[in-house]
C-alpha cells in the first residue's frame, strides 16, 4: 500500500501547492481542479481533480481520534448499490479497503453506458478523506499505476486545531486570492500552479 495523502504536520513544503484550506493539491502537469462551491456560503463542498480520462472527487471530514468513519460509510455505499442491483465488490486497494462498482450512466446523446467507479476512504490524524474515482482511474490493472492515484497520494490535508464534531465536513475555500499571486508568479517564472487549470 502506498503512503499518502499526508497530514500537514508530516508534509514537506506546500508553498507551490494549490491551497484550498483543508486540502493542498499538487502542481501536476495536465491537472484540472474544479471546486464545487455552496451558492449560499461560497465555501467549497468538494473538489474534483480531472487528469486525462480520470476524475477524482474529494471531500474531507473531521473524525475523532479512534473513529472508523469509513467502515460504516463503506458498508452503506455497498448496501445502497446492491439495492439498486449494481454489481459491486469490497476489496483491498492502493489506499486500503475500497468499493468497486460498475455504474449505469447516460451520455450527452442519451446513450446508455456503464462506467467503473471506485469509492475510497482514507483515514488520517483526526481527518477522513472520501474519494470517488471514475473513468480510467477506476479501471484497476495490476500492471498499470493509476495517474490519478498518484495525484491523490500527494494531497496534503490540513485539519487545523479548531474543535469539530466527528463527521463534520471540513469546508474548502476558494483559491481566488492565491490566483492573483499565482498569475503574477507564472508571468515571472512559471513556478507556481503553472500546470494546474482551476475552475470554480
């Protein structure tokens, strides 16, 4: 099993990563970052990472020190899928136990397809990261290392010291303030966020 994501207390320098508050996203060539903002508060509910033909949607939550949030959540996901007659398996993956399924979907032209999906839970120090991976990154091949998994493994989580009820979502913040700095830095040396396309 590959180490990562990292807790901010154990992480190297994050100054060249995209700062979303509780999450720092690595500067990876070709990566698109889509932040899902709450219309009322303007804070981020989740972030989607798009790389080649893979998408990973991430949400981060507070947990108690000895709480196993993923065990209960994983069982609920699998039960819900089976109730919908969706074939799924609970297996050991790169980041621990995950749920793999093949989901029915409809494309923009109205044609029915199936799409592989992986539901991943990653436990850290007083935080929990829920990841849903679709596209090529959900096709598991033993001889191929998923690029989107590599991106996820480089994520840094900053839980903070504020008290939070277990299971409470850690809201993401818009990087718009950083983008002005990033644009100026990119004009000078292309060193910060140079590879990342950001959509809010």
